[in-house]
């Protein structure tokens, strides 16, 4: 029990298959609401790459009831946050507002989803905006090297395609692509309406029925996607920049897997915190890199543990040597008891502190119900974290860090670095 109150999610399913889930936090003055759609870059063909993200942009333009300016004015009038994001497996349109503004926020999100107008002029303007986003990613080597790592790790599979798409793919998209994709992917049975915070459940159910009850699926169902293991590669990209950016990728667990929390524990000691081995050895003791860290990236049925370092070309070989050395030490010797206890406590504290945000809670229950089909209580998570064992974490670290790994290198002299 966290904070003295046991919180359970409330759930309801509309006749069209839309799932509504909410977690009450009655002492909060705010509420977060998100409409989660099972559409992301993993569901796109090579020709459609970037389409999920393009749809996200278009839905913030005019509807049958509101102009583009009307939407912007109402977003500001709500006084909270109204935004969206696109990921590999989902797209989320969300708002965080004071409790009394929840009906207006729900109405706005629904209007954007069900009554969007794909205006030709707005379509072309957003294409230009997205092409600028892609150019910004090209100018951000830290983002670029991770995109290259996904390609090295997964090869030519949907999971490896960039969420933004490429300049070529986005330039070739048409309004028909948008409407056809939405018919295929934006379906009530593949969506979740999630809330967390201060709300009236009966009013939420009533409004959800009124807003979304008439939403019916059209077109073919979304495809089933499987990600297969491939032989990892090393990919290099020469770029005229000051730093050399390195990424290593180890096969890791997928979302919802039993190893998710143990992975978080050993990652914390490996490179996921300022006290981690990689940060302390490479940055603090040797000053060889300004930024060095590791992080797990779980997805449905697959995952990758990524290690990043940004360094100068002249230090690159030494940084790689130290990355290899620290990885080998952890794989062979495991975490110390002190590292294990500290990382486990850090994970538990981070989770508990995260419950103080309605946005975090809405994200957790919405994403989990959409991708895994269930919800879990705070107590479920705390029990899983407390159940992590020292021996189990070290066995997992050994298995992950001795697996064949992929790598990506971006910068001057990328072709000269031996991984």
C-alpha cells in the first residue's frame, strides 16, 4: 500500500470495443486523460514510414467543428497541457487539466480524433514541418546514432524504421495515405481511453459513451507484426562533426516480461545512474566522455539494452576499450551486494515518487492496457521489485552482456573505430 491508500483501476468497455480505464486519486486537483491508439511505426510498410507521426500532426489541425486556431485557443484556455506523441507501437493524444475542465478536454480530444479534416493546404504545411523535424534529427547525432543502432540490431524490419520517417518516405506521402491508414489503424477495439486523478467515474462513463459510442471500425484490421532475431551488425556513418558518437546494443527483454525490473536494477549499476560503473569510470575518473549512459528499451516481444558514449575521435578507441572492459567485469563478476541494494532501492523509490504525477499514472495504465491487455496495482509493482534477487540479477546481467551485440558509430573517423 502506497501513501496509505490502495488504488484500484476502474474499467469499462464500450459496445464498439473501446476500453476505458481510470485510476482515482481523489486528493489531487488535476486529472490526466489520454487516448491511446495502437498505431506506430512498427505497423508501417517501408513506403508508409512516418505515416503514424504524420497523422498525429494532422489531428491537431482543423475538424468539422473547430478551425486550427479554435483548437489552439481552446488548448490554451484549458490552462493545462494538451499534446500528443508517437512511438514505435502506439500514438497517444493527451491532456492534463484541473478536474472541472475534464469534460472540455475529453470533448476536444474526441473531436480531433473523429472529425479531423485532412485539408490540402494544412497537409502540405505539416509535411514541411515534419521534414524540418527529420532534418533536426539529422543534426542531432545522439538521436541519429540510436536510429542507426536499431537498424544494426534488427535489420530491415518495421521495428527498426524511424518514427519520423525519412525525407524520401515523407515526401511521397499523400492525403489518401492518411485517410486509408486511419481507417486501418484507428479502430475502437485497438484503442484505450485512460484517466488518472480527480474525476467522477459515472460522468466519465456517460461522456465516453456519448463521445465515442458511434465510433465504428472501417477498413481492414491492422496487421500482426512479429520481430525476428537477426545477426547483429556494426553500422557506421561518417559525419563532419566534432564528437564521435558510439552506441552498443544487447538483446534484452520485451515490455511486460518478467525480466523488466531485474533489467532495470542491473542497468542502474551498469550505466543508468551517475553512480554507475560506466559514468564513474569513463567520465568521472578518466574524463574521456561528457555523456555516457545505458538504458533498456523494451517493446512487444523484443527489446534492446543500449549503451551510448559521446567522445572525441582521438579518445574513441580508449572509450571503446573501457566500455568493453566494464561490460566484461559486470558480466563475469556481477554486481556487488552494495550495488544491488542501492540499485533496487533506487528503482523502488523512483517508482513510488512517480505515483505523485497524474500524467505518469495515466501513461502507465493506458500503455499497459493497450499493449498487454491488463492493468496492475502499485502493490503489484512493489511486490515485483521487492522480489528481485541478487542471484537473479547477476545471472540476467551475465546472459545479456555476453550476448552478441550490435553497434553504431556516427562522426569523423567512424570507419576507423574497432568495436
